[in-house]
C-alpha cells in the first residue's frame, strides 16, 4: 500500500523510504503510533534500536 498521500504524522519523523508506512516524498510516518524495540541485551548506541512497526514495501 502506498502511503504517499496518506495523513502524515508530523510527530513521527522517518527517513526509511523502504517502509510501507513512509509518506512518499515527505519524511514522516503515516501511522498514529509506532513500536520501537531493540535487538541487543544492553543497547548502548542508536544502531541497537529498531522500529518494530516497519513493513517492507
């Protein structure tokens, strides 16, 4: 589903254009809420975190 014309949530900035929830040319998410998690036991840098709401286009 292409969310380029969906209501963008300006509270959730996103630069992952490969995600189905990304708002096309606007760097925002179309979801009302996202889930953020980690794949590390003790995250210490931002690369240790993940957007669990990600859906590949």
